[in-house]
């Protein structure tokens, strides 16, 4: 209706959406400023940036996959295990050829993701239940394989441990992700499914198929991330990638990603989120010498950022 | 023809009764028992061993009961593991002065208080439970590390004094767990809480319209969850004779063992025997673990098998309907 | 026995611009069963919803035993002795039968915090048996019982506390014959207990047989009240209809022939439990109306044509010989569908107008799978403005729009897709007169452009006013067919509907 | 509520300014699996003492032996502007990235509890030799330690020996495991008529409850074991294992040896809960710390094409008397007091190595006389 009150609400909504787009960004800036002061500007010293980045790569790439899953309203707790297992497979194959290794890792990741997707879509089991099961499933394999010692990668892999190289790969992945998200119908479809699955179905998108694919793709992406992970680590133990899923969750939420997914999912959520997380990871130890304190502050900051940035409109029923 | 009808009729009647669910559970338990028993008759599943498996499993079952309240409402809580650690350490700390009373009330009280805290934060901040509890998990974990430093006994966080270990073995651990299970049954059957939690779970808005105070019962859900977690902490710390304060989210692993039991419980909800399902579910999982060791399979494969079994059971029981929207 | 228990005084209920209940003043007497009839959208359900606090009253008031009754929720209504049995499901799965019956009313079994479940189950069982539903066991999970049994349980939930007023809102449609008998005995018992039943139904015979008095509503206003013993189905039908057709915004052309080119043929389509063996043809440039009562299966028919229903049998074939099996297929071959349930099945509430309009056309607008967002914006803008959607911009969320504008978004989506066959389910439901007019105009224009439209509607004059041909459905089957002409009246349709 | 939280944040950050106060002291980072578990907290204790004695700032990063966190910790410390770091990595291959980070950021590094295996990881070894910033490694003779424990057990008449590790594939565990196997071999060579068997390891994690359930599983599966080796895991695993044996009423029947000292070891030894213990190695990081400290001070110039290697002795405790002494000088007190620590800092590398090798309960007794 065109009565003033409605118009007013519309206005409010518009400005609100606009602000929400930025608020997590402000959060990021705020945290950077606060910690540059607390660390006497150490964290923003140029030579520290490369160090900072080298922790971003894996998280950033893996987050892209989970971002897609969360957009359709799902969750994935098997990411860490997928990373571990894919890394192992990469290590094995890398002894023949690194390129083949990357391909194998991506395929393996895709397979594991497809496994999740299959159970989620075919049997209609909540994604977080499925992925908690598969988290154990994959982690078990991972530990079993490494029983008699870490799985080493081919030694030339370590040669690739160059900032520019990792930066390049991450950049490419980001660019690809951005293009797919913004310049294909995928972004539109996924947001629609997240916002209202039935309506999306009646508008011609295929929720089941897309959900399955999303899980598969995110697996593949994590598979690719495992390549960079191995570049940095060199050999894989049974614990490789533990808690990655939680880090991703925290990072994305910090980036302003609505946990219920839907139309408010924005690509920058990934970047802002992971950067915020890594800034915290890097600077907290500088400020607080004791790990316990570091974590306490991390927790408090996390809650505050979420409390300030969370968007209640989109959640009628808060689960 | 007619007789067949009667038979199928009565079978249907039976199929919907709670005894059916109970039967299925027992059969499943027997199946896994028999499976490993056959493979390694010498060193698996004798009565003595079964008892010891059961002893191990009850602590997780208690936690599973607690999680049931939250999970059935469609919420989740990641701070369970961290709370186990913190409550245990508080219990140990108090036990230095007040012996058993300190231990018991330390665990239970601390647990419950944290539950209330979670509940308040959840309903006040109106943040999805999954997120808010991740934040709390980080905080509780680190607080636990401070609590340890308060313990000047020289055995920080350890129940070194051998005359305070009663809850680590029969009969006291059975007693504590038994009380927890009975309490659970009581809550589900003989209070509004159980009913309302289920109602909220199946349709929050309808429940609201029927006059259920949703916010209030979500809060109660959190408190109950962490009260049970307190009991679990008591059992766990006595079982392991000490607790280790951790950092870096490693307490997360503690969330999942109880959760498995909860999955069983939710799966058998429609047969009206969730508690039995939780207890036997955890028992099955521990049995698998022991069975693998008995077969001299490295325990590293254990997670793999557990995951597979869980997935099978969940996909057999928790399926959604065609066209239903599942996130 | 003629002392009034409930009275409504000059009751109004507006939804936006539409007036659902228009100055209704009614009296209900103690110990009577009072029928409430009227065609779809005549406001009888809305009237009862305001009584039970499901909707707030716009103006006017209810007097219960002389005291003003203003309730905000069903629970409150129950407390005042007013209860309702609704059309759709009102029980919660995952709870036992007893828990469902006493949900929100446990207090009578509480000793402090302790709930005497035994007593509760026994009480529930006693009720079940006193109502004669012996086959239902109180302690069992409600999940184990059929839709019909759950309805019976609802009846108990609504009546066990001997309320003064019980509203039975189109419950019978969900029940089999035996179920109906059960319901009627319950109603009689309530009546004999000196309390009142308000009985809403489309089955006129049923209403005449089981009520003392019948009030007829039309377009939200009261037509009159008659004694059941002194009336007949035909008289009631006359009263229900007999409106001067306000057809200034309907089509005025008559007797012009429709091309006999068949664009869509539906053959023996069935959906388990919904529709049986539906067959018809749709011609080029034809507006085919499908009417009937809400539960007659016409809505499912629309879904079935669109390839959206599960477990569909039979075939839906297009001119080119393409068989519609899935929604994407249907859309690809230019079938459009606007659902009756607009908010969950048509528009994505929590999404922008832009995305909502572009979604079906994305495939067309992307070259080599690449989208040009500028193009999307202009596309969305173009059709939103073509339909003159009231919005601040295409980034606005649909949730902020009025029903009419939501429907406009849906239509502009399909205009953008330029579909040849439009399946419009209740296109003007809950929409104000002005937008209605726009939509009718659009339909005529589309027809002129040779598009074919299937209009599924519960509003008879809309069917009469717009369609070249009308199919009337009843109990999941096609029960009659009418060709457009002036002297075709609502009465003719209703005879086939009920 | 939000306001309240914000207040908390402000307070939290306010108190940080105290820490944040700029400083010119040398800063040494510690990358450790956990600074809070039994062994880890002991390490932290002695390192803090050393830092205080030498007026050095020290900071900790817990990496939980998760490979990517291990390599990450080096970067975090470098970013924090550490002049040097000591690290306990989980797999040798990680050192590649770590050393590169250190070289790039001119941060000295030394390993504790660990050394790069020349044969298994030649490249990392080479890298370590070449890098001017990789000072060296302090480690125990894990293999000898392993075979020693077996010797003790076998001597006590144990013939079926179960093995409980913590995480699969951990570098240290693999070495110790190798040691146990060697020990068994040598014994069986010597006594072909009554051979001893070593079961495959099961993994009990690093917490006491998992430790107990795993131990119970092992014993349930093999009721004829007469010895259990708890290879390590920081102490809690051992506590759990002992609890298991105790609750099964097998105390004393199953001999337990381990490489983690317990706070209540004396009772355990007295009551027969424990057969023998090697340990006391929590002072190991101290020497790594000294290496790095001197490297920063410029006192040490690492041998070209190689690096310092300090072999740290295990202390063996087999009786409660031994332990009382240990408790006196290692638990309630530290093996080195401030004076000795600052003196130690002035030693040359070879003397430092000697000092390390000399550490024993008796050694401390003499010094305390």
C-alpha cells in the first residue's frame, strides 16, 4: 500500500540493508585499528602482511565452499576431515606429478562432498547431522592412514612455498568464485533457495540438484585448498585440518554471513570474515602472552561482533 | 485372507507401540554384540566385559539425555564439551575443601549456572544457538584454564586423593547415571517441559498459538541440558580421575560422543522410548570401539566405523518426507 | 429456548482495502446449531476467525452473554468458552494423543511441577471413549494416526471442556462419511448440553439436515437468516448468489469464437489423494476457468499441469508434443504458474524484487552461462514498471510489498519470461479492486496476443466474467463444463460445485 | 545487553594496554602443543623462570600438534616480532616451512623434544644445516629410552606388553615405538626360550578419560597382558590408564611404565601402580631456550653446515625413594635456580650440552648441598 507508514518501513528497510552490507566491514576496520594501536602498529607493518596472508590462504579458499553451502541454508562440519584426507591423497599422488596430485585432491574432495550431498539430499537428513557423521567417517580414514607415521609429500612441493605463488592461486580461486557468484545464475539460484526453497522450486530452479552440487563443489574447493595446505606443511598427520570447520564458521559469521543463508549472503562476507579472523589470530598472541587469555578475548570479541552485526529480520524463528 | 488381515492389523498395532521401538533397539544391540562375539569369541562380550563396556558408556548417555532437550527443539549447543571441562575442574577445586559435596555440587551447580548463562545470552542476544554457543565454547575453555591455576594442590585438576573416586566405579557411577536417566524419564513423561520441548520442536509457531511460552522453555531447555552436562562432568572426571584444561577448541570433540546418543534418541522419539535409545545407542558405540580393539584393529579406524554406523542408523530412521524442506 | 448467548454488532474486518466482513450483526441462541453459508470469500471463515481471536476486529464487537468479548489468541478464546475446529491441521506430531488434547491446559493435572501423566492419559482415554473413538489410544504418539483420526482428536481438543460456542469450520470436507457422523453426534451433544455450534460447510444438504437456523453471507455482508426446517437447498443457493454482477472491470465481449488450435492437452492426470483422472484441452488464446470448492482439487490440478506435484500419473502434453514432467521443463517450454499460496510458492519473500523477477528468465539472459547484471537490472526494472509495481526500487525486498504488488511481481516475472500458457491460481485472492482491474485487463490483453490462460479461481463471478470456458471440479474430478455466455449464472456453477 | 557486552570488550582491551606497553627486551616465542597440560605446564614453569632470570620477554602459542597450526605458529611469532623461538613440532616436514619463515624474518629457532631425522627427512635436515637461523635441537634418546623401559619390564618378568600411544603418527611416539620394538628384539635374541611380545599400539588421546577407556579396551581384549606402556601424551593419558587398571583390580598385576612423570608418582610407585618411569624431561625446552638466547645475544655462532645438537638425558625413577628426591628438586622446586640459570646463559655451547647431559637428581642434590 502507498500509505506513509509503509513507505517509511520501506525506507528503513533499504537503509538497514545498506548498513548491514557495511557493518561487518566496519567491524573489520575497527578490529584492525584497535589491534594496530595495541600492538604499536606491528600487525599493519608491511613485512607482516605476507605472514598474515600465509595464514589466510587455506581458510579463505575453504570458506568459499562453505559460503555456498550456508547460502542454501546448510552447514558443513566435515570440512576439516575433508581437508585432511584430500591432503593425504595429494601427498601420495604428488610423488608422481604435482599437477596430477592437485587434480586427484580436487576429485577426492569432490567425491567426499558428493557423499555428504547425497545423504543430505537423497535421504533428506539435516546437513549438520550428516556432516557430523561424515566428519568422524573421514577423520577416521585420515587417522588410520597416518597410523605408521605422517604421509610426506614429494619434496619439490616445498619448492612452491612462495608467497607470490600461494597469493596467485588464492587470487585465481577468489576471482573464479566471484565470477561464478556474480556473473552466472548460480548466485541468484542459491540465494533464492536459501531464502525460500519452495518458491525457488516453483520459479524453475532445482533445489535438490543444486544442493547436491553445492556440497560437491565445496568439497572440491577444499580439495584444492589441501594443495596449498600441503605446500605449507609438507607432510600430513592424523590431526591435519582439525577444527577447520569451526574456524570457517567463525570466520564467515564474523564476515556478516547470515547463518540461515538466503538473499543476504554477500560474496565479501568471505573475504572480510577470513581477514578479520586472521587478524585476530595474529594479533591476539602479540597482545596477550598467555593462550588462555588470547582465547577469552577472541570469544568475547566474536560474541560482540555477532551481536552487533546479526540481522534479526531474516530469522523469524531463531534456531 | 481374513486371518492375514487380523495378523497385519495386530502387527501394525504392535509396530506403533513403544515395545516395538524397544525391540528394535535390543535387536540392534544384540546384532552388534553377536557380530563381534562371532569374530573374536575369546576376548569380546563376556558378561564381565559387557558390564565394563556399559560402565564406560553411561557417562556419554547422561550427556546425550541433556542434549536431547536442545536438539529436539532444533537448537544446538557447542559449549557442552567446554562446560564438561570447566564444571569438572570447578568440582575438583571445591572437592579440595569440601570433599564429595564439593565435587558433586561443584560439577552440578557450575554446569547448571553455565546453562542458565547460555540460555540468557541466547534469548537476550537473539543469536542462533549454534553461533552463540561457539563463542561461549571459546570463553568457557579459557576460563577453565584460569580455574586450574587456582588449584594449588600440586595436582592441578586431578582427583589424586584416592578416597574421592567413588563415582569412577560401581556402584556409585551407576547410581549417579541411574538417577540422571530416571530424572530424564520423569521430565519427559511427568512434567510439562518434555511435552513443550517436543511441541516447540515440531512447530514453534503453532505451539506459541496453543499458549506455550516458547522463550521460557528454550531457556529451561538450556538449563536442563547443562544440568545433565554437570552430572556427566561428575562422572567423566571421576572416571578419568582428573580433567585436562584445553585451549584451541579441542573441547569440541567432547560434544560429539553424547550427541551420537541423542541422534538415537531423536530417531526413536516416535516410538516413545528416547531414553532407552540414548542409553543403548551409546552402549552400541562403545561396544563397537571395544570390538575393534578386540579384533586388534587400530583404534584409529574407530572413528571411521562409528561415523559409518551413525550415518546408516540416521539415514534409516531420520529421513525427511519427499518435498519437505530440509536445511 | 430463544435466549441469545452470542451477538455480533456491526462487525467489520478489513484486509488492506478489501472488506472481508461488512457490518455483520448476528445473533446466536443457546442450544442451537447455527449454519453459516456463503460461497468462497463471502467472509464466513473470517467472521469466525475474528470471533476466535485469530484476526483482530476492525470495528464493531462481539457480546458473549451480554459481556463484550475481545480475545487476542485461540487460547484466550478457549478460556472464555469459545473454541474452533479449523480446516487445516491443528495437531502437533511428536506428542502423544493425550498431550495434544491437553496442550496448554496441563494445569489440571499438575501437582506443583509434577504432571500426573497417568491421570492425564486416563482422562484423555475416557474422553475418547465418551466420544466413541475407541480405536484411538491416548498414550500413543499422534504420528501413528491418520489425518482423519487427528481431526477427531482435534474435535475433542476443541470440545471436551464444554465450551459455550464451538465453531466447526469446513471440517467435514476432511472427513469420511463415518467421520462426519461422529462429528454430527458430537454437535448434537453440545447442542443438547445447552451450548451453541456455529457450523460452516459447503454441503447444503448437510447444513439443512443438521442445523436449526442458517445465516447466509455474501461479499462479507449478511443476506439473511432462515429456519432450516423451512428452507431448501435451492432457496439457499439463490440467497448465496443473486448479486448484481459488478462487471465493469470484467470482459464484455461475448460469443466470439476461440481458435481450435490446441496448445495443451491434459490426459487422465491423477495425483494420489488429490485429483483423479483429469482430462481437458486448452486452446490458443483461450481463457479456461477452473472452479469449485477450495478442496475440490483444482489447485492441485494447476500444480500438476506445471509439473510440480509429486507422484503424478497421466500426461500433460504441449502443442509441440513435449510432455511436461518437471517444473524447469514446464518453464522452458513457456508455461507460467502463479500459485494460490503466493508467499511460499510464488514469490520468495526474503529476496529482492530483482531476483524474484529474473529467476525464471536467467537461462535466457545468460550467454555462455555468463550473466550481465546490468541487463538483469534493466530487465527487472522494465517489467516491474510495466506492471507498475509500487516499490522503492528493484532491490527492495518482496516482504515489504502488499498482496497486490506481490502478485504484480509474480506476473511481471512471467511477462518477462513471455510464457505462452499461464496457469493462474486464484490470481486476485486478497487483492484490492484497483489491482484486480489491472490484472483482468492484463489477462484480456494476453488473450488478445494469443496467449492461453488457465484461471483457477474460487470467485464465481470472476470465472463467469473472464473465462471463455469454465470447468467445475468436485471431489477431485471434473464435474461440469460451461461455455461462455451472458445468461450463464453463478447458480448454474454452484449446482455443479456442491 | 549489547551495551553490556561492549563494556566488557572495552574493559578487556583496556587491561591489554598493560601488556601492550612497548619494550626493548629480547622477545622469545614458544610454540608448544599445549601450555596447559601436565607436561606442558611444567615446561612453561621452567621457561618462565629462565625468562625472568635472563630478563627476556616470552610468549606462547599453543598449536595442539596440528601441522598447519605448527607452521602457522612460527608465522604468528615472527609477526609478533620475536627475536627467536623454540618449537616442539609434530612432524619433521613441518620444519621446512618453519625454518624458511625464520630465515626470512631473521628469527632464531631451536627445536625441543624433537630433532630432524637425517635419514627420514634429508631435505629438511639440509635446510636446517644451511639456515643461519636454525640454531639447533634438544632431544632425548627416544629409542634408547624405549628399549630401556622394555628392559626394565622384561627384567620384572613381563612377557606380554601392551602399548598405548596418544595421537597416531606423532614423531616422538614413532621413535619411542621403534625403541620398544628394538628392546623386545634384543630381549628375544638373548632369551629365545621365553620370548616377550609387544602388542600393536592403540591410541588414547591426551585426556584421562579417553586414556582410561582405551586402556580398558586393551586389557579387556587381552586379559593376559602383564605390562602396559603408556608411551606419553603429557601425563593425563597415563592417569587414565592407571585408573583403568586400578578399577579393574589389576593394580600391580599389570606393570605400567611411562615417559611422563606424574604428580603423585610416589604413591603410584609405592602402591605398585607404576613399575618405572622415565621422564623429568620438562627441563628440555630450557636448553633450547638457552641456545636461542645465546644466538640472539650473538654469543653462539652455529657450526657452518651443521647445527648444535643437545642430547637430553631421561631421568629414571623406579622406587618411591627416587621419586621423593625428584619431587623435592623437580616438582616443588626447579632443578635450576635463578643464579644457576643466568650462569648457564654464559656457558659456551659445548659446556651447555655437558650441563644438559649432566642433569640428574644427584646432580641437583649436589648443587643444593
